[in-house]
């Protein structure tokens, strides 16, 4: 599970950075705190599918293509 969380965190960080968005701004848009975003991007916490969809929507990402890879499942 750790590799999946880590890979997911990397994908979230890359998507956020491609939007030139800070962790604080992403947290604000998601209604959470910056520490949670940091822990998520570093693969230290789990999240729900619903929240992952929310993150993908805020970052304008296609959940199927950018966050979940067949090799991870």
C-alpha cells in the first residue's frame, strides 16, 4: 500500500505544481489544511475515493489517466 500512496502523492504534487499552485492554495480550495496536503503528497496518509475525485476536479485532472495506473492496481 505504501508504494500506491507514494505514487499517488507524486501525481498530486505534479498536477498541483503544473497549475503553479501552492499546497496552501490547494488546501484552501479543498477545504482542508496545508499539512494534510503535504502528508498526502508525501504518501503518509490515505484518502477516500470521494476526496480523490474532489482533488482531481480542483486540479482539473482526469482521475482515470493521471492518478491511477494499471501497474498500481
